[in-house]
C-alpha cells in the first residue's frame, strides 16, 4: 500500500513483493506521491520470513496426580522456550472423542516431536494396552517399530530417581530416554526439539 491508502475506507489485495514497492513511496509535498524507481543496482530491504515455531505433542498418563502436576509444569517450561505444545488439557474439549484427538495429534504433519512422558503407571498401561496411554502407545509403536533412527518420538522421564527399567514400556526400552529432572536434562530436550 502507498501511504495515501492507509486512510481509505476500503482495502485491496495486491500481488506484489512489499520490499520492491515500499521504496517507491514517500511523503513528498505531504501527498504521499510515488518517488521515482530506484536505479537497477539499488539495494532494497529484504523481509526475512519468521522461522516456524517448533510444535510438540505430549503423551502422558494422568496417574498419580502428582505426576500429572509435574507434566503440566514441564509443559509450561517448554512453552516458555517458544515451542508450541499440543496436549489434552488445552486442546481436547468436552464432548470430543479422545481416541480421535490422539490419532489426529500423532498424524498431524505440523507436530515435529511427540514427547512420551514415562512413569511406572504409563509403562503398565502401555504394556497392557489399557486406557488412553495404552491406546496412544499402540499408535506410537506402529510408527517407530521399523525405524530405529527416528527422532520424532522422544521418551522422557521427570523423576531423577526413576528406574528406567520400570518406567519405560517394553517398546521404548531400547530407545534413548531423557531424564529432565534437572536443567541439564531439560536443555538437552529443548535442543533436541529445536534441532528437528
């Protein structure tokens, strides 16, 4: 838009590169008339596209209640790192189908990583394929079974003293798991998400 268009009562859509036309307009004589075009070799401002914000989905078990509280706290820390987080408490609404929500999130091409937050209860449910954690784990297993080099699905454990032997479901035991109970572990997680 030229400066004179800011105060119009209508708007138009123009198929033009803004960095090419912006230098042509100036407030000459208070009218905002077009200036002459810059010479062929003149440098014009380049508008850099904003990089895409990484997006993660968090798979976790609600039990025990203190574990769920830790997961929600972890999510807030991740969001503070300019990472978009998709999870049930924020994105699943009353009346919606929970299985469809999980399937959609795991298939969503905008999801860069899935954080599988493991604890003993998650491992039990995943191994037995019961409840939401069991359903999600079946979907995840089908995604990673034949891809030993995949980096989309990241198992994490929140407790420093957690025993990985009992916290990780069988299908994740051979995968590198991040313990993020301290700042060093959390930074490793953020680096893995942003590296994508």
